[in-house]
C-alpha cells in the first residue's frame, strides 16, 4: 500500500470539513502487506473468516493473496497502485492484460469473489503535486472497458479510492460542500463516469489526522460519544467529524447532480502507537464507536441507511513509510502476528470479541539487548542505534508511545532487538561493537513489548527479506573507525 498523506483538517470555529459516505451494510477491512514478516495469506484469510469479516480491500493484486481468498466467498476489492496508472492509461491492451491476469483468471480459475477494482489510491492528494491528474481518469476508463470486454462489468465495478481533500467546505459547514476548485471539472467527469457505470464513490476519512495535525482540534469531536459541542448547519446538528465530513461529500455530489451516487468508506480507523494520541484506548474508543454508530443502519443526517465501510486496517505493517508520522505502522486492529490489540465487537461473531490468528509460528524466544557492561557514553552507541533504527522499526519509542517510558539503556536495547528480530535473529545481527548481547530473558517492561518475530514467509507480497546484512555491518564498522 502507498504512503498515505491525509488532509482531513477540521478547525473548530473555522471547521474545514472533508470526507465520506455510503450505502451497503457490513464491515470490511483493509489488508496491507508492507511487513518485514507477513503472515501467510492462508492464515490471514482464516483470520478474516474467524472474525466474520466478509469484505477485504487490497492495495495490489498479489497472486498468493488472491489465491488464498479463493473459495472463501469474501468480497474482494483488488487494487491498482498509482505507479501503474500511466501504463494503464496509455494502453488499452495493457488494461485488458491486467484485467485478464488479475481479475478474470482469479474469478474463473480460483473462485475469488472479486467485486471491485480500485484504480489508484488517493491519486489526487495535494502532496502529490498533480503527478496523477492526467492518468487516473484514462486508467479508470480503460479498466472499465477491459471489464466490459471480459464480460465482467456487471459483477465487478471500478472505483477510485480518494482522500477527503478532493472536496471542501469553505466556511466549515457540510451544506457548503463542493469539489476542490483545482480539480472540479476532473472530479465531475469521474463522478459522471462512476454514475453511468453503476460504480461507487470511494473515500477515506481519518479524524485522527486532524487531531495529529491541529493542536486546536477538539478531541471529543473525533469520537462518537456525543460529548462534543455540535456544529449547527441550518438546523442540522453534527456531533462528530465523521457525519459532518460524510455529509460534506453528499452535498458536493448533490450540488453537482449526483446526490444518489453510492459511497464506500474505503478507509477509516485509528492507530495504536507512534504518537501521544495513537494509543489503545483511543483506538478502541474510536473503532467501537464507529461500529456502534453504523450497526443500527441509521446512517448520517444527509444519507440515512446502512454504511459500507472498510476498517483501516487489519494488521500492523512494520515496513510502511513513516513520512506521514510514526503512527503509520500501527493502524491494525491486530498486531503483525495476528493478536487482537484490544476488545472490539464487530458484531460478526457470537463471542463479541476479536479472535486471534491460528497456527502462528515464532522464532526462538531470545532477544538482543545492550550489554550491562557497555557504557552509555560510548561513542559507538549513537551510531549503532541510528543504524539499527534506520533498518528496523523504532516507531514505538518516543514521547507518548508504548515504549516512551524506557530509560536510555532500554531505548538502546529496543533498537538493537528490533534490528535483530527483523533479520531473523541472525548471529551477525546482534554484533553491535562491544555493545550488544543475546539474552533469553524477556526485556519487555510494562506496556513496552520487545517483539519476537514470526518465522519468515517468503511466498507473498510485501515481504522485505534481510539483505546486505554483512555489508551493512562492514559499513557500520568503517563509520565507527
């Protein structure tokens, strides 16, 4: 999955709202695969089924992932990454080949229940500086034509997951919603195309990002408890950001003649680490609040009825870019190894709780830590920690994070262990010069867990195999010298 930048900014008083809507009921989940140690696809499919999740949204068309979904009857939205838009936009033959390989074959041969093709992922983000403005719509058209030629256009619909920054409300009220001025004509062309082909508008919303980027954002407005000061929009009260953003989009569609276009919430969720507001309690509160909010089928003021949504995300991804923030690797309702992070009732199981992944196999119970004899003022410490964190995952360190209370030695040990585990506990991965040692005593403290990785799976997308380990240590040694 691509790096996700969000621009759903809401300033209370000057509330700038942008975001979503929808129609069909049922909760889905986004399945991203940017992990150093992904679970086998079959394990993830069982995880989905055990938890009654009947819809999944993918960010690519990995063969192993789709094959594992075969026969499960789980509805699939298969993805086309942004870096493929240019080739699909420029060649009808390329689009036909893509559909044949990644849609037709899986439906006919592997019995995969593909229902949507997501063409691109938030391609009109302002941070992309217009990189995909000329290729997204032609790619969408060509993929649709290829689906028609393959005889699949009634079963499989195209869509384009968009960030909420494609529309805006100048004064902050949903009723003023319209598409962004710089892409207004393009958005109308896409909306008309979706409507003409019976396809949905897919949009991603993240109240967390508003809280992350705006120190004045009212915390309660991000949640669904009804504790926030409501926004009164001509007699309609909005008590949470989701409803207001959702209806900003509804007004934008209505204003341009497409008020009945189906809407899918492509991504919605809350991270659990990497920032002071990314924690288990807020994530549980948000996701459970969202589930309770949509379960009754009440909808929003402007769009009553069931909401079709995909939680973001299913599993943590430790190899994602952290450009948007360290929280990017912690959106999962499950940890990287399929353990439930907190109590969450999706309304899909008899137990009312998340069921963990089955048959997960771990590496040996051992960790790499700082030697008791090593000195904190050793000049090699800073270099070694920087090297380890640059090639591993230290996003759980820092202010307000799950490992934020570690002392200096604890921080160093965490960095060493992260590197050691990502490199499959290779002996060479715990050879930081005179600083590190392997221990079989779990160094975890309180909320801070020193992970042990699962046994590596080399058959699927997203895997990041340990490479250049020896070369890396030679470079590290030369740097220190």
